[in-house]
């Protein structure tokens, strides 16, 4: 099987590529940036380019069976600052990518959506895939729009797809100097004696899970025959507040946190925990790494990684 990984040098993509290579896939990485931390496996073919460069996308798609679409140019906060730019940077290139996949006779597109934003404010917990999708951020709106285009391309052109809606993945190679990824940011700042900023009173909850569990879900969603369901929640299954997370980080690092509280932000949903039973039933997937184990492994990696690496990579956007 040949896989094209769009955004294959980012946090999620690099872990996925390593696992695909270990599983003897033929892998092509398409990314604007080189890897930030560990070297790319030598057997990977790397094409440096922007997703808007259609001629490079056509080259990258040659012979591809599966396309993993992981690249995204904004985060929740920045998407709201210029929603029209968010559409131009993410939605329009994604549509062009689907058109190119259809012309190249790709077997399946696997897309990482967002379990934390496409649902909006939770009406029930845990949140099932059938929950109404009413995103309250531009980020969630564009992610959901790509989902709808995937469904349309399946109906119109029989382009197969799988959509994963992950909660909050974390782990090694996640840049702690960026404005997303609470676990990476908290570990780094507590470990370096720097203050943590909490938006709100710390009661906001999320559903954290380790990067290897997300990679397993990506690969099985590419390999397995799918029935009626093509959309799957992926998460850790435990609702953890920011205040609880700080305590766990303190225990992992062995230092007390300096916490500063700021007013809550309107684009942050107050509670998110995903119902992952559908993925368990149809993909035979379940999270295997506990939060305590994942925190320890992430901190061990972070402790061995120099600040120079973080600074050098802090401007990359393909996650």
C-alpha cells in the first residue's frame, strides 16, 4: 500500500509516518517544512510544498492508495481572527485536494477533523457522533465543511473516506511553545518554573489521549473495510479539568505550578469528552496508554529535548 501523508512532518504526521514505515507501507510525505525533531525514515519520499501548489500535489498523488489529510494552517484562536482567511487557507485547498484525489483514483482519504470543535456546546456527555454539529469557532466550521465535502465526493464520485474526530492528542514532538496543546505547554512551563495561564476558573474539561493511540486509529481507519459509518470519535474516555491536569503535571514533573487565571474565552467549550464506542465496535480500536503513563513518556522526551529545537520549530503550522 502506498500512503501520501499531507502534513507528514508535523506532530501527528511524523508519528503516523514512522508507524506506517514500520508496518512496511510505501510512504510519501508532503509538507512545507522539514521534520522538527527526529530524522525522517530514509525510505520515505519527501516532497516539500504548499498544499496550494496543485502541480506538486499531482506529483505526490502518483500511485497513492490512501491519502491522510493532516495539514491545517490555523488553530482555534487564530481562525476566529480572520474567518475568510481561514476558509482560503484550509477549506479551499482541501476541496482542490479532493478533486485531485478523485482524478488520481485514490482509494480512500482519511481526514483528521476535530472532536473538540465540530460539536460546539455539548448537549450530552459523552458526546456521540450523532450529536448536533454546531461549531462556535471558525476552525470548527471549516473542519466540518471539509467533512461535508468528503461526503459529497463519496456520493458523486465514489471517493471513499474516513473521518476521525479526535479530542486532544498529546505526546512527544508536540511543540510546547505554541498556543495549543495544554499538556505540552503545562509540562514545559512547570518544568522550567514559568507561570501557566488558565482561561476561566480551571473547571473547563477535555478528553486527553496519547499520540500512539491516535496513530493506531488513523491506520486502522485506512485499512479496514467500512460499512455505513465513516465518522469516528477518537479520545481517551476520561473527562479531566484543567485544574486536575495541573495536579497531574505537578506530580509528573515533581515541581509546583505557578498558575495565573484570566477571564474565560467565548470560543472555548466548557466540557468535552467523546463517546468512542463506535470506533471500538467498528474499528476494534480503544485507547491503550493511560494518562499517567503518557504524561511520564512525554515529560521524558521533553527533558531530553533542547530548547533550541523548540525555538527553531515554533513557526511551523502543519499539525
